[in-house]
C-alpha cells in the first residue's frame, strides 16, 4: 500500500508542475496577476487555528505567499497519493475519465476549502474565472492520472 501512496504522490507532483505551468502561461498570455486566494486561505486557517504567521508588513505577506504556494503543492501531492491508493483498491477508469476525476477532486479540495472559509465564493465567479480554475485543474488531473497509470505498469 505504501508504494501506491508514493507512486500517487510522485504523480501528484508531476500534475502540480503541469498545473503551475498552465497557470503561468495563462498569466503571461492574458497579462493577469496571480491570485491571492492561497495566501488568504492560509491566513484564515492560521487565524482559525490560533496560530501566528510571524513578521509584519511585507515580510509577513511574503511568508503567506510562500505558504500559499506550498499549500497548493501539498494538495496536489496529497490528491495524487489518495488516487494512488484508490487505484490499488481497484478504481482504474481509463486515463481520460480518471484524469477528469482527479482534476475535479483537486479542484473541489481547493475551491471547497476557500468557500468554506469564506475566502472566495465560487457562486459569484464569471465564466472566465471558472475557466481559469478548471483548465489547470483538468491538466493537473490528466497528467497526474496518466503518470500514475504509467507507474503501475
């Protein structure tokens, strides 16, 4: 079972790299700024856990930016690891279907957390906002699941 977790984690890391690449290409092409919702999510979670993020002003903001980015990596690796276990116990749809499942699971994990913490309300997002979130997550899912399937051979 632990080998499946490791395979899934490695696949999730590959998917996270793909998600970041697609996001950065979108930012470069459209000239849009980076989202600050990961930092806001970390800040809100820290407040709710009664934990202080050290520093003031720009130093604290930079820590939150780093922690927000790391939280995305942790989510990507974690979702990959979970699907590594699910493949081990028999969930083995074809890559296109598995990729969409993995991508939507990662999207639900991130967007659901932001919504639950009231950092963002997906019900108010525009079609462009949804596309900017959906496309990278689908790429993440496809790369993660395809990598996981290859590692299983």
